[in-house]
């Protein structure tokens, strides 16, 4: 035990550096894997965990670097640095508390919990500077007391709340994604936060009041033979590894969203195929049969049974044509048609489509328009135009590996010019066109327009479309 104690004492600076580094790496990894576009509360909450990591790392490194700086700084300057270190400790616990609150996403009246974070931090600062400091003039005693109060009233509840919220979020939103490895990883992270809440929140430096006079860093080391810093370091390492591993959930979420886009495109293409077959096949045949029945009815003489039945047959055929046309209209309507505003102009429709979270959460879309605000296409032509745009954006998301997309719409005379350009891997014009590209070309022909797809390997792809404003 003496050997272990001496080993830890001789390597205290290394342990402090590693301890701070663990939390700094936690914050840095979260920043690098930021997912603002994610629909999971976890993505919006992780920034607070990153701030916790950065602030806590700076606090721990204070124990390493402040004694070094005290050799050439005045006593007042050194004490000021220790006060900053104290504030960093309390702030790190406040960030951890806010991580738990944001992850829990309290509804309605429970939103006051967000204000509780600020209240705890402000209350702690008021107590240590205006209540404790006048009665404890000794700086070291005051420092230990302020440290203990930060751990008791912010660190301990913050760690427990963060652990509970992470567990709640894991089983509510992550488990349904059918990712058992990530779920188990987040469970371990939650357990780590719970243990850290106890080790970091209930074991302060020695103080004169309960429970710090009984349970503190000195009594802990006397019982276990090692300082709590070692256990906190191990828990911090486990927390960092599990959170970094769990960040893969955002990649999984992106894959699921792309898969959903592909399914939508397949369904849309199938609906279009069925609609064309109905229009070019079934409706034309029923219409032809109706003409034949009508001509036969004219040949029938008088009010005979034959003429009566032919009239009924003609009525049934006309009803069938009406039903088929109604089915055609339903097939042509977009699944989100109910959300589309009535009498929408082209510029409004372009803004709505480019703001669609299905796309702009995966790539950055920039829209430049130089078209009259009041101009619009006929409903059928506008449906074809936006089917081309949606197909182009879906292909960019699925295949181009692009980060940015620029859409430009201009008008020249009686013609509309549309350009969709990305910065992805490019397009091989010699490759066989897939169904989506063929569908885009077919729609361009239906619009009596011209479409071109050009790409340079490694420099992106440009889709240009030129169509007349009016039906010709």
C-alpha cells in the first residue's frame, strides 16, 4: 500500500494531466461530431456535455499549472487563478446539469428546470462570496468550502439528472432505431454518469461541516488506499469512450433518413408508372369502348330493350372513366400534398422545397432566384418540375457525397431556366442512366423542355433544365 501511495504521489502531475485530457477529449470529440440537423434530443443536448468536458478539463489542469505559475506570480494573482478554477468547477457541473435538463426535454410547466441551472450557479456564487467569505477569512478553508458546496448542490444533482435523462432518452428514442450495440453503450455511459455524480459530487476536500467532515478526499484515500482522483479518472475515461462510441447513432440516423428518401422515390416512381399505364392504357380502352357502345346505341331503333341496356352500359363506362381519372389525380398528388399551400407561386414552392428538412439537414442548400414573385406554372407542369428537383436532390443525398448544393432559377422571355449544382464526386455521363434519371428526362420532355446532366469527377454535378412557362 505504501508503494502504491508513493507511486501515485510521485506521478500526481501525470495523473492530473491525463484526467483533464480525458474530459477535454470528450468535449472535443462531441464538437467534431456535432449534428445540428439531427432530430434526436441527444444531438441538441450534447453541446452541454461538451462544455462540461472543456470546463472540467480546465479546472483539473488548474491543479497542475497554477502551482507552477505561483512561482513567479504574486499571491493575489495566484489566489485569483484559484477563484477562476473554482468557478470553472461549478460551471462544469452546471453544464452537466443543463445537459440532463435539455436531454429530458421537459414539457409545459416543467420548462422551469432550464432556469434552475442558472439559479443554482447564481445561488452558489452568492453564497460563497457574500455569505461564506465574510465568515471564513482563511483562503484555503474558504476554497475547500466553496469546492464542497459546488459538488453538493450542483455536481451531485447534475450527475444524477444527467444519468437519468440519458437512460430515459436511450430507451425512448434510441432503442426504437434497433441499434442494440449503441443502446448498450449509452447504458454504460449513463451508469458512468451516475457513478461520477457520486464520486464527483459527494467527495469534496476536507471541510468542517457534515458530510464533508466524514466523507472527503482524505478519508476516501485512507479507506481505499488511492485518492478519488484515480477513480474519477477511470470513470471519466469510460464516459469518454462510451459517448464517442455512441456518436455513431448520428451516422445511423442519417443512413435511415437516406433509406427513407429512397423508399419515397421508389413509391413515387411506382405511382407514376401506374398513373401512366392507367392514362395510356385503361382509360383509353374504356373511352374507346364507350364510343363503340354510343355508336351501337345510335344504331338501335326505338325504345327497345337493346337500346336501354346500351344506354346503361354507356353510363357505367362514363362512371368508370370518372373513377379512373379520380384515381389518376390521387396517384399524381404528392404524399405531403395536404401541407402544400393553395395557389402557391413558383418562388414560394422553390423556397418550401429547398427548406425541406429531408434535404437541407443532410446538405447545405443555397437558393438564388431571379423570377417574378407572382409567376407560377400550371399545377400539372409544376408537379413535373418539382418531381425533377426532388429526384435531383435525392440523387445528391444518396450518391454524390456532397456538402453544398446551389439551386438557381432565372427567367428569360417566356422560358424558365433552372440549375442544380453540387460539390460532390461528379457524374459519369457514359454510365447507364438509372430509373430516376430516365424519369427526370421523361418529365422534361413532357414539359416540352430540355434537360442536361454534366459532371466532372471530383468537382460535382450540374443539372440544367430549360422549359417554357406556358403549355405549348
